[in-house]
């Protein structure tokens, strides 16, 4: 049903991204991933994205109030 709603005819990829999931057509996911990994200067871009992702996780941890202490 979901594949029909987003007009995907083939296989899909479900990718976890921080606190959400993304549903991609398999071919598009692999094309985007290949482009990201094969782009010149990708090391610095991946490092920046990783740094931003961990910063978001740290913000969530700081906002989280433990139930049991």
C-alpha cells in the first residue's frame, strides 16, 4: 500500500536516520549513496554530516530527563 502511495514499483530501502526512518526506491538510494561517496572532497563532507548528527544526539541527551536515578 505504501509503495503504491509513493509510486514505487520495485524494491525499497528502509534507512534509519537518527530518530526517523527514510523509505527510498532501491535504485535511487544506491545512486545517491554512490554520488555521495564518490564526490571529490567527500571525506570533509561526511565528517561535517557526522559531526552535525552527533551534535543533534548530544542535544537530545541533554534534553532527556532520566526516569530513574
